[in-house]
C-alpha cells in the first residue's frame, strides 16, 4: 500500500486491514492431527505431546492424557458408525486438535469455528487451555464435555455456561485424600506440589480440606518444573530430618516431575521413613513407576473411576489386528521410532505389552471417560432426532442450546447398553458426582508389581454447607462416603507409619499448640525447674514445695533451719550460755555494790546499759536455735544491732565525758554540759532509738530464703536480708565504735588516777578487730547457716572482751578492798584514802 495514500484515507486503510485479516483467517487450519467427515462432527481437544525444560517444544508424547484419549475417541466413533447407532442413518465424524503449543492455541480456536457440522466438543483437560477455549465457544453456545479437574470461582462460572465436567473436581479429590488420611489415624501431612495451575489448585484444596477435617498441614513445598533429581533428594532428606514426626506426604506433581522425584527418593537415606499419597496426576500410570517399582511400592493413588466397562473398548485395546492399524497414529505423533508396519524387534513390537507398560490398566484410566463422553453425545442426539431435529438443527445455535439442556437430563434417558448413564449424573454446577477410586501399588509376586484397588470415595448427594474456615475445634467434616479395605493395603515397610503432630508428652511436659494447626497439633514443651505439669499447665511450686519425682504434683517438704556445722554451733551456744551467766553475775554485782564508790565512779547507769547490751548479744544465738520466721528474723537482727548500740553508745559517752571534763578544766572552771548520769542515760537510749528506727524498715524487706539439699529430703530456711539496710544499720554501729576508739586514743595521756579510758581503749581495739574479721567473713562465706551465726559469734566474743577488760578489774578491786577492811560492802564514807583510785577522784569531780 502507498503510505501517503494511507495517511490521506485512514478509513480505507482500516478496511484493507480487515480484508487482509479475513483472507488470512480463511487459511487457518490449526494443529489438527485427525479428521473424519461425518454428518455431526465432534471436536476433540487434547495435548498429544508435552514439553519439558531443555527439550524442543511439544517433543514429548503424553501417553495417558494425549495418545490414549485420541485413540479412544476415534475408535469409539468408528464403532458407533459401524453399528449404525446414530438414528436416521446419520454418521459421526471427528476433528482432533493437539493443543500443545500455546502460541498456536488461538489459531486452533479460530480453526474450530470454521468447521461445518460441529455438534459438540470433548476436552480439554488442561485448565489454562480451557480458560481460552470455553469463553469463545460460549459465544456460540457449543456444548462441551470437559476433562479438567480444576473448579471455577463463582464470579466466573457464568463464562462457562456451555461446559459440563465429566471428571471429579480437584476439590473432591482433595476431600477423598484427606478423608483417607483421617481414616488411617494420621493428622500430620506435608504437601509437595508443582508450580503450575494444577499444583496451586490442588495444594489449596488439600489445605482447605485438611483444615475442615482437623488435619495439620505442616508445609506446602513448591517445586518448579525442571527441578533436578539431586534437588529432590536433598530436599527430602532435609524435611525428614527436621520434622521427625512428619511421615506422610501428598504429591501433586505431573508425570515428568514424578519420575524425577522417585529417582531422587531412591537416592535418599530416608526412603523407608515416609509414605506417599498421590493425586490423579499419578493415578495408575505405569509410565511413572517404570524403573521405580521398588521405591513406588506402597504408594496410595487417587483418580476418577467409571464403574461400568465398555467391552468393545477393551476388545479394541486387546485386538492385535485392529490395534496395529491404529497404532500408526502413534507413530505419526512421534512416540515410536519406527513405522509400526515395519516393527520387528523394537520396543513397540508387542502392542499389548506396549500399552500395558505405558498406560497401565485402561479400565482405571480416563479412556472410559472419553468413550462415555462420545456415548453421552450420541444419547442426546438420538433423543433430539426423535423430537424432529435433523443434522442442520443439531449443528446450529439452537441445536447446541438444546444439547446443553439435554445433557443435564442424561440420567432420565434410555441409553445404549454400552453406556453407563449414571456416570453422567450432573450436579447443579454441571459437574458429575465424583466417584474416586483408591489404588495401592503392590508387589503381587516376587518382582511383579501392579495397582490394586483398595477403596473408593463417592460424593454425597445430600450435603450440609461447608463451615467457615475461621471456626476452630469444628467436628470432622465429610462430603463423601469413604470405603477402604485396610487389610489389603501393602506398605513399603510392611507396617503403617504413624504421622501425628500430637506426640505423647513425657514427664513434666505440656502440650503447646501449633500456630499453624490450632486444632489437634502440639509440641511437647518441658516445664521450667520448680514447676510441675498439671492440667496442661506448668504450675510453679511454692517455696517450701518441690516437684515429686514424677513431676506431677508439688509435695511439701520438712522445714528446718539452715544447716550449721555441729562444732561451730555447739561452740557458739556454749560461749553464749557462759557469757550470759557471767553477765548476769556482773549485773548482780553492780546492784549489790551499787553504793560502792568504785561502782559509782564507773558510771553505774551506763555500765548497766553496757552489760544489758552484752546480754542482748548472748540472746541472739538462742533465737537462731528455732526455725526462722519473718518475725524471728526481724527480732534476730534488731536485738543484735540494739546490743551494739547498748554496748558502744555508753562507752562512747563515757570517754567523751572524760575528754570534755579535762579539756574544759584547762580553760574554764565552769563544768561542761550534759555530763550528769541522767543525761548520759538519755543519750544512750537515744542512740538505741535511732538504731531501732533504722531496723524497722527491715521488716518490710526481710524474707525467708529456701535452700534445697541435693537429696531433696528437706527444706532449709534462712533469713534473707536487704544489703542496703544491712549497711545502714552497721554504719551506725561503726560510727559509735570509731567515736569511742577516737576518744580513748585522745585520753590515753591523762593522769593515771583518771585513766579508766585506757582499759576501754584496749577493749575497743580488740573488739574492732573482731568485728572487722566477722564482717569480712560474713561476705565471703556462702553457707547461709554460718552467715546467720557469724554476727552472734562476733557479739559473744566481743562481750567477753568488754567484760574482762573493763568490768572484771572493778570487782577485783572491790574484793581486795573488802579483805583489807573486813567489810563486805564498804560505804562511800570510808576514810581509806590509800584505796582511792582514779574512779573516786572522777566521782569527786562530778560531785563538785
């Protein structure tokens, strides 16, 4: 065309392009592989060949879904014509197209629309091809009997009004598989599916059906077309090793991938640890198990089942003379390497062996679905002819419309004896009621394997609606009747493997449900230490309880105090008792000689407080003898710290008073303040009150600690103290001790007659050392019993030092003075000036 002309006349250009398209349309013939003229033409849409990666497109013949349907359809139509089964001497013809090449499918569709005398279409079995073909055929309302299993979503079903499905839905096949899983008492399965429309649909259907039936799907593992044998082997080993409870896998792989999968399984080291269920893509095909018979043993397969046999079809497949002439079509499709009329000693020599090896038992294949589809159209055509329709009507839009309507009524017709009308009892969604056979690949004799029917699954006609998928704990939901002969199943390991996601939990374990499988699946989760498993919950035993040996209940153990070495315990108690007796003796002496000038000069009231503190130290070990409670722990610490305050507070005030008196005497004759006995006692009690205020908060934080010996025979209790409050209390004690030591050091050079602080200083140096040693040991020792006794031991030993360094000397002086005067209780008016000591002059200074 002249370009300038086309620019000036665009309408002319468009008209020329339409004419050019129509002229090319007249030349389209499509990939037609078989054609027979007849009054009524049935179109067959099959994939005679297939494609696999790294091979030329459409170079692999498909025996079961390609060659077998083609031969079945042509032979069935030839048989109908030879027996004049179509009324008014009309004949059936066929036109069969190979829909392998996706690039030429559009051309095939256009070629189909050009055929004259089209009365119906059988096929296709591929869902992706059906999505292209059926909407166009719906425009003409050409009736179709389809072989694909994949269902349609509700929003797209109106686009397929002319289509009837003669094979069960993949949803029904999935229901049959999961019903079988439940029947075998399995509730844990894995899914291997191929990355294509069939694999996606099958995997989704299995997962949905499993959810409704309480079966846990561990994972859906996708394999791309062309996956290598080594990849299959490695993946199988990985899955089995990481999910030891998973023993059953459902396969949704097509022929070429199934063969590679089985080859990979042969190399796996876990070949005997798993069981496989296969959907209709495996069926009863022998091409899949050829060379893999041993590894395929025990597999369970599912595929459509047509209960009635067609004797003529069986005779055809087993008649050598008839069959040889038809095998030439296989040669034309490229399956065998030589012309069948030239066969001598090739792999295709024996026709019966050829079909038995490549197709399997044809009774179990979809060959009967194809043959029955032809007879279904025959039955409808004869009924319409009886009502006055002729070939022109049957091949027009009105005849197609009536054919679609009549297909829904097949079960009410009188059909030929060769046709099982029950096969085509369509439901409201124009799909046949599913009848699915269950096969087991068995070794019948040594080295001889075959598929054996061990059960069936029939779709129920009266169904309850499917429950919503978000319900939990829904009862097992079934859409069909399952019949299985368990005693006839032959497993690879001679026994059925258990595949359960709900293992039996052991001692001290609870069931932790899966997030993926909330119904019946769980992991066994071990309870932490000090817990027991009760009512599927880990229960913490309280402090004085421990789990019993079976970890089923908490048992109460005998409660005792913290263990203390026997020798140390006896030593502390003995020293405490002796110290208490000596202290009481000194107290008695102070009361008996209360008017003696030595007792008065030694600050009688402060000395009584000091001895009371020593007595408090001796009381602490006696408190430790009983089993600790919170109150006893509080009393233990409080009495101990009050003892420190009662001992070191008066000593601090006494040395401070001496220091202030002599310091003041050097500068002024005025007596220092707060040096009277009453004020000194008041200050001592104030120190005790401060210590008490520091002890009171301890009650809220103090707690009982628990120790469990290795033999778990009892529970040891100890006082668990707060470190901060411990430091606060002891810091106050250290202040008093350091202050007393300071003033004893400052008064060390005072006149001898006033040097009582010298003996206080000696006792302070010793007790500071003892206290420091006890404090360090307290933080280094791990034994709680020893730690509880160390403060008591420190106090008792310090009490001995104070009593013998300070007060024992006073009673010795009193005793020696009594011997000289013969008076047991000398008074202050005694004129014995030679026995006057530093304490008498101290008292005189105080009186002045």
